[in-house]
C-alpha cells in the first residue's frame, strides 16, 4: 500500500506584486492606475484564499468564478499591455523584468482557473451540453499555456531564478491538466457505457460488461501517462500524493476490467484489490468494500454472452459510501479534499459504485465459471502495466501587436519573427 504524506499545494494563489517597487515612481499616471487595479485583484484573491475560500480549486456549477477569473485575467493583460508598451520590450532592470513576469504568470493562473472550472462543469453536465464545455476548457488551457510561452520568448534570460522555476513548473502543469482533462472525458464515456439512459446510475441489465471494457486498456495508458507526469514534476498546484494514489488506483481499476474482458478473472481480482488499496489512502476502505451489493444474490449467464441481471443504483451506493465515510472519524486528513473537485466527483458518483459492482461480478464469475487462482503479488501485477500515453498540449500563440498583447491567428513562423 502506498503511504500518504500530505503535500502542500504551492500554486493556490497568484504571485503578489512588490508593494515597494521603485519602478512605480517612473510610471505615468495612467500606467500607475492600471498597476493599482492589477495589484488590487491579486490582493483580494490572496485574501479570500487565506480565509479558506478556495477560489482556485473550489469550482461551482454557477459559472460565477469563471466570469470573475476572466475579468481578472483581462485586468492583468491590460496592465501587461501598458507595461510592455512603456518599456518597448526592453526589460533590462530586475524590477521591470519581475513586474512583467509576475503580471503574465498571474494571467496564466487565472486562465488555468477557468479551464479547471470548465472541466468540472463538463463532467457534471448532460451529454448535450458537455461537448462545448470540454472544448472551452481546452481552449483556455491553450490560451494560458500560450501566454506563459510568450513570456519566455519575450524574456529569454531570467534574472530571478525562483520566478523562472515557477514559470517552468506552471507550463508543465498546464500539460498535466490537459492530460487529466482527457482522462476525465474518458471516464465520462466509460460511465455512460455502463449506465442507464439518463447516465445517473450504473446499470448493466442491457450492457455487456466485456464490450464496455474494450476501451479500458487505452484509458489505463492515459492514466499511466498522467502518473508519470506527476512523478516527473514532483510538486505543483494540483500535484500531491493524493492525486498519485488516485491515478494508481484508477490504473489498476481500468486494467482489471481489461483483464476480465480477456477472461483472466484471477488477475482481474488481484488488480481490483490493488486499486482498492490505493483508493483507501484517499477515502475509508469501508466505503469501497461495504456496499449494498455485498449480500446481493445474482445469477450470471455464461461469460461469452454474459448480461448482468442486476443493477447498482448510484443513489444506494452514494448513501452507503457517505454513511461509512461519516462513521470513519479516524481517516487521515480528509485527503479526498486535496483532489481537483472533478476528480473527487468521479470517486463519489462513479468509481466507488463501480468498484462495488466489479468486486461482486469478478468473484461470482470466477467462483462459478473459471476457478482461477487470484494473483495477489504486486510484483506480478505490475508486469501487466502498459506504457503511458501523454498527448502534447499545443498552445495558442500570443504576440505584441500595435501596443497590445493578443492571440496571434496567422502563421506561426511570422509570430517568431515579430516578437521583438
């Protein structure tokens, strides 16, 4: 079992501007006004976060955070425009360089908020509404990554090493969030393939589990890719041990379904147990193993034409998991609160009831049909892990055009020629 060491998220707030910066004395009045607006929104965001109002990761369905974050990004961009025009792209002094770096990194910060907001809304939305939300989230990830890459091109030689390190880590974490977005979309598709028409409860009465599991190997490769990125980066805004446990559990869960599809029940049961081990570092193990399915009596047809004659409703699974969670007062640190809200939602309304369902199906099928020994060795199970798949995020390019930093919609080569 993976041990949990609670990690501190280091990018939950934007970078504060230097209140005592001497460069302000050289600014004209209009640029001072733009700077004050930028300073104020950053201070208010930090103050709200310090009051335990987690604006960066507490995503609601109302979209109010999206509007606020877009407004903040616009205010910061307006200041960046004025600052860039004032200096004519020559950031020779440490103070001027740090000012533009702080400003544009914060633009990327708020674009990232919008992208996370859209991911949350997309996962929780209906089939008809979700396509546009997935696309919108991807667009803001590309916009945010583009503004950070533009910053690196404008200031190729950073004086402040800490700011350069933060910028570089944010760029890599943008790519991770894109991977997590693809993973969320994959889980949404899998959930729909295992659910009834409304998509609010798991129901295999009319679904062939083997058919629904046909994409699980591919989804597991995406999960492995996400985990590899997390390990490579080590720390960040959304990266912590809880996320790594989540991904480890998801990898084994998806692979167990693929093994069951290939009629390898002994391996599937062992992988499901490894999945439970990882997820139990996030939520109480009792929420994963004590369910309404534990005492159900179910008849299964032969595996080559198996159709489950039972259904696991989301309502019952939720009630059971929430009850066991409340009763387990000694569970360490409420680690599920460290996950992105969208990932946390997948635990509550999909992964927990799915584990309950599969645990019964695997054991029942093996006991009645295959009689295979259960593979319990983690060393043996790791041999089945596939290579990770990590799609690359292509940014939307930005440039400074007629006194304004804006997205470039022409040829990429001419962008590079026009940066200076």
